[in-house]
């Protein structure tokens, strides 16, 4: 076999390497190049598989499905312990209806939110509030330390996924378990743990590697798509939120009227911003 020398003269491969042919170092060099190419392909394929498994875990409930349930909510914050019974209606990505029930009569208050607005009605006070569905506004009424969209994803048995162009994915698997890490320099990192393909735990860290919160999911049976118990623990070691469902159901529907909360007659809305 011959190749072209820079002066356009034909030169044999044997002449380049010498009469004895390529030495051990040269052979190792070419082996290294071949293995490096295979390694890059393997890493690429593994990352693609990890990303797909990660997104599948977040997609246990579809955007066209509505989740409704009675719930026992147990909130612990530095100021105290606040148990409550509630009705929750949820639809991804950001539709929420929460009614905190009173022992008798009307609910203590209603919270309804979508992608643009949040509305709160407190019947006993005759107060109606409206504003954006931010973490700050939600915290003012229920002391949940995240925004509406994150709450909806978690309470429907998923998590707020990272899926931008800068996110990388790694996966470790055993026969029935898997752990997937999604990392972004801008948004921090997440680790999800799966058992038999279902989400068991979710850990959120900030961009400095410090844990923000963790979520643990418990299912009633092996076929259930929706957890029966969700526990959120904040990194302060004190704040936690437990949501235990009863009579939960998932149904497809195009009707979003349940997420409306008109201003009651005779009440003037209060703007939160």
C-alpha cells in the first residue's frame, strides 16, 4: 500500500515505519484511537438511555389527565405542626385546586392556580386574593417552599425535570433498581431512584451541590401509577410536608372549569403584587 508524501512522491507505509513495520508504541496508539472512539459511542448511548429513563419517570401522569383525591396533609415548620384534611385536584404542568376542609361548613380556604394566575378565597374572612403562581405567593398561604408547577409535578408522583441543552445524565442500574443523576451548571442537579421502573425517591441540589429537599414516594400496590403517600423533607432538617391520598383517581378530561375560582359577589379582590 502506498500513500502520498507532501512532495507528491509515493511513499509506502513500510517506508514510513521502517523496514520492520510499525512498532509496539505505534500499534498501541492505533488501538487507543479505536477504543476511544468506541468509548465515546458507549458514553453517548448510555447518556441517551439515562435521559430517556429519567424523562419516563417524570411522565407517569400525562398532561391530558386530571388527578383528584382526598388528602391528609401534615405540615411541619419551625413555627409548629399543622395537620389538615383537604381536597386536591391537579393537572400537569401547573393546574392546582386545593381546598383545606373545615370540620363543619365551608372549607377554610380555597387555592386555585394555573400557569399565569393564583387565586385564594378565605370564606370566614371574606377575603379574596389574586396574583402570580410564585413560590413566594404560595408560601404566604400554605408555607410550601416551592412554586405551583413544582408542587403539581411532585403531588402527581413526578418531579420538576431538568431537560435543557446543558443538562447531562448518568445512570446506575441493578436488576430492579436504578439511580439517575441529571446535572446542570445553571439549575443544579437531581438524583432520582427507581424501583421496578417507578419513582421511589427524588433529591434536589442547588448549583453549589447543596441539597435543597428530598421527596419519598410510597405506592399502594405494584400496578399503581400514583403514590398513596408523598413525603417532602427540606434540607433544614425541620421542615417537612406529608401528603397521604385516599380515594385518588386519574381521568382524561378536557374540562378545566374546576380550576376557576370566580370572585364572590360583594367582595373586592386584593392583589398580591
